[in-house]
C-alpha cells in the first residue's frame, strides 16, 4: 500500500490578516501585508520558510500582472522548491491578473495530481 501525502494550500490574504489578529479592509494591494505585520510574522506565514526536501510537489499558476500578489513571490517559491529538488511546475500567464487561468489548466492540474497521487512511494 502506498502512503500518499497531499497538501493543498489556497491562502487568501484575508485569512493571514485574521490569523495574526488584524482586520483586513481590502485596501492592501502590494502583495505583502507589510504595513501591519512585522517581518517575523511575514516570515512565519510565508510558504518559503517551510520548504525542504520533504515538501510535497507544488503546482503554481501566476499572472504576471497580478496586483494582489507580485509575480516575484511565485518566482521565489519556485526557486526555493527547485533548490530542494521538489517538483514544482509553474505556469506564468503573461498579463494575467490574480484570478487568472489558461487553456488546458484543468488537464494540466489533473495530470499533476495523477502523477503525484497515484504513484507508489
């Protein structure tokens, strides 16, 4: 029997604010809650802090014109995962915003899940 480890993470910035005890008014549009959170709080909620060789594979889609989360955040995560040899297919959508998608996203997502969920460890 194979042991399957899955981590699905969809984090909304509102949740991060609430988690750390701050109100979110929807005005923060620079991709970082740096106006109200300390650098230590930001480090604690950043996925890059927890990347290791044991991290599960990560599938990322990011629009290059995202005004909520800068595309550099996705590039930084991709680089951190790659340093640890964690599979991390990343799809950058040119001029895409925060809620972007691309033709074939469903098929690519299903292929990724099948590859990483159905393989035997």
